[in-house]
């Protein structure tokens, strides 16, 4: 018969659980890392802080958002990004890989960011749409 978990096993489990919980409190956005304190204030802890949101993205949410949810992030001014895909990036009608392709964005193309998530909602010269965040990098907006 199995004797059950040992004290060492329980201790390791608690340490791993605490690590996972502490990592869940951090929000990573390409170009910088942000944390949210107990007052729901966002603080930048890496480069490009001048591009950080000015308020928390979810101010009055009472329950945990769905995985892959997209949130509006208020900013003092426009927030822009550059396409980092090797050749081109699909601008899609919905935030998923099966959505209709509206246009192809070239590497280095500058776009305006509307919302963040796994898919960023963006405004482009081709109109609004969604792009996979893995192929976008926050950038200064050009006048």
C-alpha cells in the first residue's frame, strides 16, 4: 500500500505552488514587463516604461477573465507597434488563426495598438483587425 506523500514532497509542492502564484501576478507585454499591485496599479519593471499603460486594464472586474481575453488599456496618448514577422503578418478579422485574412502587414510596418492580449487589436492603413502578439513589438508612434 502507498504510504502517502512525505513531508518533503508536501514542502516541494507548496514551494512550487507559491512560485506559480507569484508568476501569475506578473503581466508580460512585449517590450517590457509590468506588475499589478494590491491597489490594481500597473508598475513597469523593465525597459520601455514610457510605453506602459497609465491604469490597470481591468478596473472593475469581479471575476477572473477568460483565457485569451482581450482588454482595452487606457493610455495618455496613442500606443504604436511595429510588425516583427520575417516577411509579413496576417491582419485577421477575429483574434484567432482561422479567422479571415484582411491584409498582409510587412515587416517593420507601424500600426496603432487598440487592445492587448494574445491577439492585439490594431488600426492599420488597411483598416482595423487583429494580429498575433508574438509578431508585434511596441514602438514609438511617428508624428
